[in-house]
C-alpha cells in the first residue's frame, strides 16, 4: 500500500455511525419502554439474558427508569456537555450509567461502578487547579498550567495543549507535561488531516473523548444508532492505527472551544490501557469548560493589545502625514507595511501607480489591478492563483492581496504577500524507523511535511481579522486626509 493512501477517505468516514462501543462498557437503547438496541457484551456485563425486544423493566425498576429519563430530559442538549451520569442497580450489580436521548430513544451506557469518590476528593484538586489557572496571564501560560493539572488528575504519560492555526487547520503543541524519559513534543507541528473535520465537529459537541485501549475488541451494536453523543463510541480504525504508530495505548482529549468552535485540544496519551471513572471525566470536562472561558478572555485581551499597537502606529502615520506637503501621497508606505505586515504596498492615486517594497514587476502589477475586484468594498485573498484564475500563471510570486479602495477614480491601496514560508518543526523524526500499518506511513505524523507543504503552496500568510480592521481604519484616515488636503488647497487658491 505504502504512500497510496487516499486522505479523502478520512474526511468521508462516518465516525458517529461505526456501530459499536468500547467493550469496557455496554450500551442499551430503549424505545417506548422496550429494549431496541444492545451492544454484544450487554447481557454478559449486566448479567441478564435475552434483553433484545423485552421491556426495559427487566433490567431497571420503574423508579430507576423514571429517574434516568428525568436526567436525560434535564440535559437540554443545547450545550456541549457530556451526557449525565448516575449510578444504578441493574441486573448483576452496580453500574455508573451515562444517559442521553437520541432519535427518540433513551440511550444508557453502563460501566462497572468505579471506586466511589467523595465530592471533596474530586473537587479540592479541581478548585486548586482553577485558582492556579486564573493566575495565568497569557494563553500559553494558561495551557502550561492546564496540562500539568490534567496530568495530575488523570495520570496519563503525556498531556499536551494543541492549538490549531485555523478552524480545520494544522496545529502546534504549545504546552506539554510528559513523564520522565518521554520524547519532547513542545513546538512540534502536526498536519490538519490528523484530526478530520467531522471529528472536530463532534469535539465541539462533546468536551471529552476517551479511548480506553487501542487494542480493544469493539462490542458491536445489534442495530443502527447515531453515537455522536455516546461516551463509549468505538473508534475509527484509521485513528487507532495512528495511535498505535505513535506508541500510544490509550488517549483522552478535552476540547478547547471559543465561541462554540474548536480551536484546540488538551490531548492525553497513556502507554497502558486507561479508563477514567465518570467522576474523573466530569472533573476533566469541568476543567475544559473553565479553561476555555479563561482562554477566550485571554485571547480577547491579546487581540485588543495587538489592535492597540496597530492604532498607535496609525496615529503616528497620520501625524507625519498631516505635517507633510500636500499634493503627495499622504501616508508613509513603510509605516503602512508595519501596520499590516506584507512584502509590498501598491498605491494607485490620481491615476499613478507606485510600488513600495518587493516590487513584483509591472506585468504582475498590471494583471493584478485589472483582475482583482475593487469596486467599493475591501477585498482580500491569501490564494490569488486559486481565487482569481487570471492570476494563476503569476502566482506564486504574489499569493496574497488585501485591496482597499481609497478614494474616487479607482484609487487603491493594495497590500501584497508572497508565498508563505514555513519555519516549522514537524513531528517527523527521520532517525526513528517507522513501521507502517496496513494503511501505509501516512497514518503517522511523520508523513507530514510533504502534506503540509502541498497545503500551503500558492498561499500567503492569511489576512487576520486585525489586519482587516486596521485596513478599514487606514482607509478612513486616508479619506480624512484627502478632505483636509482639498480644503488646504482651496484655502490657498482662495
Ligand atoms: C482523532 N487525532 C484525533 C484526536 C487527536 C488526533 C488528538 C482526538 C482523539 C484522541 O484523543 O485520541 C491527533 N493527537 C493528534 C495530534 C496530536 C495528538 C495531532 O496528540 C498532537 C499533539 N488521523 C490521521 C489520518 C486520519 C485520521 C490520516 O492522521 C484519517 C484517515 C483520523 N483522527 C482521525 C479520526 C479521529 C481522529 C477519524 C476521530 C477519532 C474519534 O473520536 O472517533
């Protein structure tokens, strides 16, 4: 097989419909009081034979069933919270039961009851962790505190904070806590395809994903069931192969969300099989929620600081502009390139075109001015060759353009960016032999460099929301200066 692995397979895999659960627990789904779906291990684990098609009261008494239904209905499903857990006597003994509703069925997931934690034993370390977390002043500091705390709570061998560069993009390990002797991953990049989009969407709905043992034999379900909200959901064979290839036996991920979207994960790895009690999972979930809120606040603060820096630069630009002679371009192009990082600034004013910085040459400038949309509103692209077919032949000399109309008569400011260079350390270790699984070496992070390079070819660094906001402010300033100049000129003439 080797390198012939088709990555589109990953994107298409319906990972919520794989028809099985991890066998450390058992699942039954009840429709209208009757057991409609069971996992193959349910009868053995629960100690009751012939469950399928029989009344649920054979397994749980009426009061327990009513209580479980109440719990399922109290969970509105509006938030990305994991299903509610309780303990119940069922068949052979005591179980931790996690409950949610799906397609009109009550879905119960049973795990042998773990050691009962008392509330203070769970809450005290979490509370201390939250206090330490709140003292973190930057995103990276908060993540550093978080990985330490999560490893302390769970005992995994490696815990990393993994941040995506964009919604479905590649990511970087920005904080790590690893057991003695573990290879350091801090600063390493992993490609976007390591976590396909449908998996990311599921992690937006569930804060926690536990994979107890990559060598587990899945307990098959007796019928179809959407397992999106299941805590026992079985795992894609692709991802299992990936985990085996990086020497991992068990894993857990905690979602980091901002505005409901996944922007990173706390990823945990164990070298041995690891199940977590629902209480410990709930603690991790709670921690993930608190961390996400704190990170959102910190990110907001960091972005505001970046905007403040840009505004200071704009103010300085305007000062020098209004002091300068009229009749020349008012803003210092070098200063403009500091407000919005770029390789060149192209200005068209009063029919004259000037280029400052890395001049892409008259041919490209003409083609660009002819092809990019510049009627009225701002326009931008980080992949000109793809977005504007007329420019395909001229890329990759220039891959990014931010076009700002700056006056009547087709006046324009254009910031240009070349192809992005990638000063990144990928999770590749050429010295270490890779043992390819049945899907070839692509299912390791080691095949990454080529995949990533292909994904950035012809693309510039993307224009950030801060870049766009600052362009709007500069645009306003240019119009303001033009008005002032016009007034000065009319005063002089009058
Ligand atoms: C899921 N891939 C994941 C998850 C992580 C990664 C964290 C979440 C599940 C878990 O916690 O194990 C990848 N793990 C990483 C990365 C780091 C890490 C990047 O620790 C870096 C620090 N994976 C592939 C390819 C496919 C693929 C090519 O590399 C597709 C064929 C699939 N990854 C894949 C799938 C899931 C996944 C399907 C979802 C698993 C699930 O929740 O069912």
